[in-house]
C-alpha cells in the first residue's frame, strides 16, 4: 500500500480502533500473521492519530451508544476477516 505523505499507524486494540473510527479516521483491517491457526487482526489507521489516542486515554465524554455500535462493527469486521482467512 502506497500512502504519499500520509501517516499510517497499526493498531491491534479493537476499542481504540472503534474510537478512532468514531473520530473519522479510516481503518483498514488485515491479518497480521497470514494463514495461521491463531492469527491476529490489526488495522492500519490513516492520518496522525496522536491527539486522538491521547484523548482516548483522557477522561472525555463520548456517546456510549455510538461507541458500542462502532465497536460491534469493528468486531464484526474482525470476525468476518478471520472467517475468510480460514478458507
């Protein structure tokens, strides 16, 4: 993947990914270890996420309903990618 002039970070934590997606970052899931039995899913996040990650760890208010909905979407992405990797 070529990203000209764009920061790309790799995150494994689905909670942080859900928060970043809520903040408008583009997250692309991938299998970290290829076709292995216990492979892990990670996400490439485009953009400078440093401020958003710092906010994630601060005591800020977020809409719980929106966060849980986004987390469910992220976990569904993860599950579907793992299922596709099995075949």
